[in-house]
C-alpha cells in the first residue's frame, strides 16, 4: 500500500486508526519536506506522542498533526 493510500485510509476513519499506523505514516512523510527544520519539528512532535503515557492525550496530539497528512495529500 502506498503512503498516499495509507494516509487516505487513516483520514477516512481517524478515530479508529491505530497510533502505530498514524505515527508510522507521519514518519514516512518527514523526508518529503524540503526544509529540514520542519522535519525536525515533526520528529519532536512524534517523540512527544511516543513518550506520553496517556492514551487519550496521544490521540489528541495526533489530531493536531492532521495538517501534515493534508499537506502530503495535496502534493500528490
């Protein structure tokens, strides 16, 4: 499955997507940024989610990263 297909699948049912799937797709998006500081910022956000112990907080933080999925899909 392509990254575009994975993202579309996640976006179609975000509430039920696994954190692993969401974070995996975000990791795959990182190399597509031309600006290294954006990739580093996203990596920091991903790490914050991974380090969090509160599952509902993890999902809240993932929702805040939806614009990265939108950005990727708009470029495809």
